[in-house]
C-alpha cells in the first residue's frame, strides 16, 4: 500500500508542471489598456443653464408721475428669466493616451463636441410698459399706446474638455473617474420690444437688448467604464460641465421715453449660469 501511495505521488508531482504549463497556454493574458487612442462619442445633453435679467431705476421721483420706489416695483414685473431644462443630442471626437501600472490606469483625454442647446421664452409686457410710461410722466400713458414683449433666449453650439483620468482595470473592463477643464461657446440675451399701436411704420418700434456672446471656461467631472476587444474599446460615460457665468449691464435705450423724449435713467442687468450634464457612449481604437 505504501509503495502504491509513493508511486501515485510521484506520478502526480511529475504531471503538475506539464498541467500548469498547458493552463498558462490556455488562459488569456491580462488586457493592456496602455497607448495612444482616437475615438468618437454620441449621447444626450441635459441643460440646467439659467438666464436672469432685471431693470433698475436710479433717478429721482418724477413730477406728475411716480416715486422711484414705485417705478422699481413695476420694473420687477418687466424683468425676465429663463431656466433651461431641455434634452438634446450631443456628439464629437476625442483623443487620448493611457499609462498602465498593474491594475491602475492613468490617462489624459481631450474632446470637441457639438451641443444643440437652444431655448427661449416670450412674454407680453404691454400693460407694464404703458403703466411705466405713466409713472415716468408720459401724458399719453394709460391709453394702451404701446404693445410690448420681452424675449429671453439661450443657445450653445459646442463645448470641449481637457481631462485627466484615473481608473482600475479588471482585465477587459476599465472603471475610471475623470475631471479637468471645460470650455464652450454660449450666448444669452434679453430683448424688450415696444411698438406704437396707432402707427404701422416699422421705424416706430423701440427696443432694448442686453446680451453676452463669448467663449467661457470652467470645469468638468465625471465617471465611466469601458470594455476592451482587441485594440478597440466601447464605453459609457457621464460628465457634469460647469462653464461658470457671464453678465452684462446696458441702458434701457429708447424702449420707454419720458414726455420730453429724453432717455430715462433705467439700466438693465443680466447674468447667465452655464451648467449641463452629458451621458454618452464612446468608441475608441488604440494604436
């Protein structure tokens, strides 16, 4: 019995190296995420941007009209705001590089994307404009002589990011967090139109416009995962983008005149906050 046991042990011991070698040949090697890559992305953008605008009268009480506080109370009703909650398509191209150390993957990635954000709101402010004319001493006020609208709008054509990435690789799966710089072209405006009802001449239109149109810089943070197949990888990613804010301050212009046709001491102030989220799919090829 002892002889049989010793013989069996010897056979198993001799077979182990061969079995291990064959297993090593069959089991796949760990997936390599390192290297330079190019890719595309497509998904949805969810806008959380907000436009606010108000007017302020800095002049004295008006003889034959209203007090400064009454004028400012009415101007509060002419102020405008817009909270965007639209969902739009977004897509673009990306480029990046990964470094891998064991299961840790470090990378840098840049992208440029189309963003179809665009929203507006229009309200009728005829009553407020006519009442404001009376408070400012216009003798014709209260006769429904003006038809007025306030239009608030927001739009964004594109955005881009430059981000670092830190991830954990589990063979063909990569889970990562990402964050860095973001920038994009954003536009916001508020326009007040006032038309004299008894005169169809287009030149009788009077208006005020306050706007901002600039490339803003901010930040972004997010997370995602990818699955690698050969030198390709498919993934899904979430980004929150905050491009800061912009503001403007402009004279009311000739939207409302006093009885002598002089510019009234009213200024418009506006601001916009640029914020949105992106959920998108990615496809990348490494070289």
